[in-house]
């Protein structure tokens, strides 16, 4: 089975994908890392050099052309589900799980994150919460197309496993 974890940046997709894969004995793929390997540079560098449109096209190619193992947990980029037909593609090629967190919780996590995220440059506090609230409003209709929705508060591998084992 293929599982795709989706959600806003900072919700823990990579961490929880890796942990779920280990628990299930599945392989783990981080699509952002696959992209960076293919581009030979960081996503931030690619974004600033070539722009978002070029990045989204390449991201789409990597999503759809990666040779996935039979049993795999895939961590996706925060924006990936919101472009082209990606949610439809992931839903028809595996099971999708949306890790849901509030804008405030996401802002707290992202403000303390060591990862450079080009779209958040210079945003802090209320401005960051406001930015995330707006972005989440744009993206949530895509995330909500996931087969399973998991509350990211008090997250555990058992919680994710329970979601994928539940009907639906």
C-alpha cells in the first residue's frame, strides 16, 4: 500500500511519515528531498532562481514519475496537493492522510523551525499567524480531499495507524 501524508508546512509530515513507515515496515520517501536531489539545489534556491511555476511543474513530474515501492509512506510538500490534479492522483494511487493543525499551532512550530522556508521570510508573531490563516484557507479544500484526516495535536504513530486501519 502507498500512503501519502499531506498538510501545511510545519504539521510534521516528514517526521510522521518516517515514523509510520518504520512502524509498518514500509519504505519512506520524502518528495521534497527527491526534488532537491533531482534539482541539485535546495527548494529555496530553485524557487528564487526559477520561480514558483517552474517549481510546481517539476514537483508534479517528481510526484507522478517516481517509481514507488509496493509498500511506502510518502511525505509531500505542503503546497503539492493544491496544484494540478495532485490530490486526485494521490487518492487514486494510494491512501492520503491529512495532518490537521490550527494556524496558531503551525505558526508556533514554524517560528521555531530551523528549516528555511522562502514564503515565510521575515514573518513572525501575529503576521505569521495571519499569513498561515490565509494560506490554509486557500489550501484546506485540497487537504480535505484526503481519505483520512488526523488531528496533529498529540500525534502518535498509533493515531496514524488507527486512521489508516479505520474504514473509509
